[in-house]
């Protein structure tokens, strides 16, 4: 049986690309923190954002644009805003 083609969305692809760059940048900044306790605190606080991005990227690669990928992107943005509001980067 033929596999169903995944629906693509240029705008979401661009947003995922931007999210990847942001996650890499914030992760690098966190890794540069000298104080181990603070670095651990930041890493733990950033984990929901990073995990949501990773799930979004993986799901988009396998299923394409769906309501679930759209909602995951909204969750990613919410987690990122919460992190940036509570932690100075």
C-alpha cells in the first residue's frame, strides 16, 4: 500500500528552522555559564522548551503539517517566552 504524502507548510518550516537556531544559541549560552549551580538551574528550566522543539521537529519530519505540529509550535513559543521572562539570557 502506498504511503500517504505528508502535508508541508513553508511558514512552519521556516519557524522550525528559526526555533532550531534559538535552541542552539540558548543552549550554548547556558553551557558558557561558569557557576555550575546556575548552569544546572538554567538547563533544567530550558528543558521544556528544548524538548518541545525536538518533538516538533521530529513530528514534522515524519507527519508534516498537522494540528499537532501547529500546537507543538505554539507550546514551544509559550515555553520560550516563559523561560525568557524568568531567566536572563
